[in-house]
C-alpha cells in the first residue's frame, strides 16, 4: 500500500565546476513516487522529533537522546550524579 514503506538513498555528483552535489532521495516503495521538498522536510522533522524526544534507546539506559543529553550536560551536580544506569552487555 502507498505511504507504508519508503526507501531513502543519497545521490552525489560532481559537475565540471568541481563543487560536489549530494542529495537525499525518498521514494514510496509502492507507487515509486518521490516526495517534494516540502513533504520531505515535514516527514524528516516528524521522524527526528520521534527519534530524539519520544523513543527511548536501550543504549542510553532507556532514555530518549534529549533526556540523556539533558542529564549529561546538566549544570546541577545532583542531576549529573544520577547518571544513566548503563545496560550490561
């Protein structure tokens, strides 16, 4: 079904001018439709928000990256002292 699975890839080129061009492409696997720049920006921002602010990461002691950074870089020594309990591997 459309809008269920997307593929992402980077494409690069270097014209005669010598400046490198690199773009990220997003394509719907079902319809093979590519996103517009506005659509891409919206989807990437939604993913970034979910990844950094909502989804806990086991490698960060089941904290979100946002919460982990807040603890690590906190000016409050009590907050820094309550650092992450790292998972045993």
